[in-house]
C-alpha cells in the first residue's frame, strides 16, 4: 500500500445531501419523503429512477449556484454506515452572515462561553420558537450503495428528538465495530407528534435502523463489505447453514423401490449434502431394495428376465 499524508484527515468527497424538506419559491416546506440534492445531474437522475420523482434544477436560498434535486416518493432509503464516526452534532444558530453560534451542549465554541440558550431559557430551551435559540443540528454521513461514485451523502436534521436517537444508535454500533467496517442501515422518515400546552404539533423525524442484519451481527465486530452490501443474501446463507440436515439414510430405508432411493439421492445432491459415505450408503440400500424386488411374489413365482442370443 502507498503512503498517506499524516497531517491531513482522509475523507471521501461529498456527493450531495439527503433532505427532509425543500424550498417552494422562498418558503421552506417539510417533506414526508426524501429530497435528494446534488451538483451532479447524473446522481439525481439515478435517484429519481430508484425512488421516483422528477429531477429539476434548483438554486438553494442565499446561493447563486444552481444544483439538481428530486423530491422522491420514498420515505425509506437504503444506506451504509462507513468506517469511522459518521455523526457530527452541534446546537447551531445561523443567519445570512453565517454561523453565529455553535455549541456542544455545554460550551459555545465560537465565544468559549457557557451554553447561551440554556443560560437564557433553562433546560427546556429547545421548546422556544425557531430563530430565538439554536437548533439541534445533526449531520450524518452515509454511502448510498445504489448510486454511482464512492463518495458520501449527508443527511441533516434539526430535530431535537432525532439528535438523541441518532446519537444513541450510532454509539451502539460504534461500540460493536470500533468504527471499522460497514453497517447496512435504513434511513426512514417517520411522522411524529407531541402535545404541548394543549396544542398538537406534528413533525417528521428521521429514524436510523439496522437493515437485513440482527443486533448480534452488527455488534459482533466489523462486518465484511460483501455482507453489508447484500445482507439479505447473507441471511439466507446463514439460514441454510443452520437448517436441520435431513436423515437421508432413514428416508432411503423407508423407500419402497430403488427408484424412490434415487429420489433421496437427488434431493441430497440438490441440497449440497452428498459425500462419499452417503453415496456408498445410498447405493447399498438401493441394491438391497433391488434384490428384495427380485424375490418371489405372493404366489411363489419369480420375475425372470428373458435374454436372447442376440442380447
């Protein structure tokens, strides 16, 4: 393997974003399905083929650079957690001039002061109207295995509830894999609602779930790439290995004719269970069944084969 610069953090390029909303003119709109945005038209058109929707050019607010986006018809998409720690979380406040606050929950990192929102509004500061306090911002980098390119896609949410769930899920996975290997997941937009002061508030939350693997597999250590890319096939193979092996000898002994023993042979062959010993045992049983079939019938007569001189 070649060498790497030790003073530069290695990371894959970002191909685009996975969003739970979009702008309708100048107004932000929440979406019940995923919105895929990218500078690459190819990526967006492929996403539209996979998850529905119409690709279109789009310019983000406060930007003059056009991108591509598709408002898909899918509320769930398949993704991969890649090696390393894929999650970054801060409480942030943004304005037209850029990021005004970035807090780790205890310290506001730009001014090095204690958390300003908690100091002003208390521990329930997140219930204040948007714009008055920071937003709990979570950025989750994943790979989309069905899109071209080896880069990353960033799912971002400002949900206070998703922040705690994402952090818990990722920390559990990292505890099992130590940040090595891939983990297949599903990113699902789930509708939620809460009641505060007699008012019902509805909002979407992005849920991260294991896909095609059990917690035992996900926490057993780094997963190989083949299993992560096709966990369903790995599960089928595991089920086949764990399935009880038929008692082919008992089945052959219970057969009525040599042809029935042949059916047992073919079934064992199709299941990949044949070996030299089983072949010999089945042959011995088939020969015995053939000899038994050649004995006298109930009238004491024998079935004979007439052989001519020509034969």
